[in-house]
């Protein structure tokens, strides 16, 4: 009990510490007649990064700038016909500047020219807004070229980070563009059409609807286009051809008419430019030239009998049938890659109450990878021994990806959201390896390894969300999320190792080690998650929240490996390298919580009860079955707080058990 009291004491003290923010206020008047200068522009620049906050003096000349962190600042007040007022100071607490009297400039002219340096960035509440015109780019620059010049934003390895966090969504004028694939937006929108770049933490669907912050946010970039580009057609095309038959071609076409926007993109090249998301790549063991390897001889040992099942008998290879980083770029592959890609994005308002966005993306890639290895041994026992290996891999991947989002509002207080997604993948790969171990002119051993695979994966998910707001803070939300996964794969592995103990190649002294395997995998899985959430306001910034969640996930996995012994012509099931299992996992939980929130801090205290049931039956590699039930009391405490206006701290207790 004492430890729990100490924990909450530290929690509250940490929250108050992290939530500290200050303000600057004052009143602008004319030094001559003491009249208020309504409309005077106040700009506060943080030193040394020049991040700016601003305000406009009201009718009485007063202004207030809030949510400032401690640090050094430069305050500038400007008004036409008056001299600029500049004051540098260090902010350690909230400051009231009182009355600031502006002196007239004394200039008398029929024409007044006001010149001001364009601000790089402005802090608007929780949003950092960059002015695109403040950054120099080439005439043919893309949105990615533009944002890479902005402070605090980095683009590396195809991934975008802002304020130290990975950007997981890019919007265009506040609306989705090509699902949630940042690369499709940044690599295809021309920089010349961009007016502003906004970086912020977007709240969850539930928080945006209810007005109650729940601490669940994703780093988002919103591209604000210039008004001239919001109606009309524009695009670009490029093509190039070089020596060794290298080529690159592509382009995009945008047809914008008010709320209806159609974008078409395409590319074709054989110079290793991939530019697609992780779910467009089905993991292939042979893609890097190492799949199914069974090296032998004196070159470093064999890889073992389970080489083929590295990709097919056990868990699927990384990225093959699961996708922990949906919609985001993956690392470039080795080899020579030819890519053909095409995509269409559609955004429209079907009516004043119905918004729709949809996108389709296709890509086909071929990967040729050829490697050569020469190893020379220098140890006394192996002096003069060499190993030469050649490896050739050929992979083809085809992907179709369809996303849709329909948001319909029955009224100002009731809406329904439908978000279906479908991905189809087809992949074929082949890997051939040859190796020779020799000493001087004598061959000591050789190895031959042939590996081929065919993979197919289908993934479908659908989110249905109903929301109703009775009044401010009192809401109910009902959601159903369904998923289905269908994965099939086949592979063949043929390996032969020969060891020559006698330099005269006497057949009686030759030892061989062979492996001939055929593997297949069949995986089926579906699931649903139902959720009901009700919020009841206690005060303007305090609510009670009650949640019920049910989740059911049955799965079937059938991974089989068949081996053919050297003395037989028939394949036999190898139960040690096979796996057949059926499982089902059901969880139900009910949670009651208290939530306190302001612009600077969120505090949530929850108490939940979870009941879970797990059943599983396995046939190979050994038979067993399991049926277990779990019951848990789940307390949790969450307090994310803003530090210096951007980063967050998070203190919590475990909330669920899987």
C-alpha cells in the first residue's frame, strides 16, 4: 500500500512538472495620443531555432500568447506607420509587459512599402506550421524534397520523422491520400503546389468525436495546397534512358475540382527505385540470395536439415504473412530490381453529409541478385585451401492494394464510419548456389543447392464505427473490426554435397550428403473485435468512461515438409519439420475509468476486469492440446504530458494481458 501511495505521489508531481507552461501578455498603444493600436502584429521567436508564436492586438490593443516553455525569446511588435518594438528576454515565468508605447516612424510618403522576412515556422496551438515559400527548392521538386529542408523533419531510408517521431499519416488539405502511405504523397505531389506544411499529433477517432482526449495520437503531416491548385488539372511526366539499357519513366496527373480530387501516379524503371510500402512486399527467403542455403564441403559447415523449412515449415519469413508496419516503406533489397507501379486515388463529397476516399495501388517488381564469394584459408592446417561460391536469385512480386473510407453523418451528433481494406500478394522466387572447396589443383568437395518458392497472401479487414453525441462529453460509440487472412505457400529444396577424401577421385572414397524436400504451408485466420464505449461528463474537463470489449481470433496453420531419402523414390512426411495446429483465443473485458484533461496534461485512472479463454490443438511435431481460462483485475494509470510543447512522457501500469 505504501508503494502504491508513493507511486501516485510521484505521478502527480511528475505531471505538474511536465505540464508547466508560461504566457506573455501586454497592451499596445500609440506614444503620441495613447490610443490602442488594434491589429498590431506581435511575433515571439524562440532562440536559437527561430520557432515562432504570434498574436494580433485586439480592439483595446491587448494581446496574449500562451503555451510557452521556458527559454530565450525575441519579441517584435510591428504596426504600419510606427517603429518596430524589439525586446529580447529569458522566459522563466509568465510575463505581463504592461503598456508598450509605439513611436511613430515620422515617414511621410504617398506610398509606403513594407518589407518583412517570411516566417519559417509558426506555432499554432499544438500545430507547427511551416511556410513553403520560405524554403528554396528546384522547379521539379517533390513534396519530399520540400519537407526534407524543414527544421525538425528528416527523411531517411524512405521514412519520415518529425519532432523525433515517425510520421504515420500524410493528409492533403485535411483528407487522406492513398490510404495511409506517406511515400505515395511525398514522392508524387509537386512542391510548387504546396502553400503550408502542418505537423501535429492527430487524435483518435473517438477523441475527435467526443471532444475528450484519450492520449492516443499519431504523428501527422497535413499538406495545405495553394488555392490556385484546388481547381484544375496539373501533373508532370519524366523519362530517361542510359547505357546498359537502364531506363526510368513515370509521372502523375491530378484532376481537382473543389471537393472532388482524382490523382493518378505511375512509374517504371530498372534502376532499383522501389518506392512502395511494406505490405507490397511478400517476404522471400531467396530474395537476398541466402534462402534455402545448404552449404557443405570444407567451406564452413552445412546449414542443417531444416533449411527449406526456415521459410515454410515453421513461422513465415519476416513480412510474408504479417505486417507490423502497415503502409510504410521497407529497406531497399539487394540486387537489380525492375519495378512497374500504378496507383489511383479518389476523394469526393457525395453530399453534405457523406465523404468518401478510395485508393488502388498495383506494383510488380522483379529482383535479380548475383553474388560471388572467394575465400582463402591461412591457418596451418588449411593452408592453401580455397572456397569459391556463386549464388543467383530471381524473385518476382505482384501486389494489389485497395483502401476505402466512407464517413456519413446522419446529423451533427450521429455518424457512421466504414473503412474496408484489401491486399493481395503473389510471389515467386528461385535461388541457385554452387560451391567448390579445393587445395591447389585438387577438388576436395563441392555443393549444389537449388531452392524455389511460390507464395500467395490475401488480407482483408473492415472497420465499422457508429458514434452518437448526446451533448458535450456524453457520447456512445459502437465499433466492429473484422479481419481475414489467407496464406498459401510451396517450396522445393534440392541440395547435394560431395566430399572427396581421395585425390584420385576413387568412387569408394567419395562421401555424399543429399537433401530433397518439398514443403507447403496453409494458414487461415480470421477475427473480430467489438467495442462499446460510453462517456459521461462530470465537469467541463472531467469525464467518466465505461468500455466493454470482446475479441475472438481463431486460426488454423498447416505447415508440412516432405523429404525423399536417397534410397527411395517417394516423398515421406517429416513430422519433425511439420506443424499442424488449430487455436482460438477469446477475450472479454469491462473497464470503468476517470479522465481529467486540459491542453497541457491528461490524467486517466482505470479499473478493468478481463476474462480470457485459450484453446489449442496440435498434431505435429508432437500431439498436445490445451484449454485454459484466465481472469485478471487490470488497474491502469496514464498521464501523458506536454514537455516544451512537443514531446511527451508516459507513466502507466499494465492494462491488458495477452
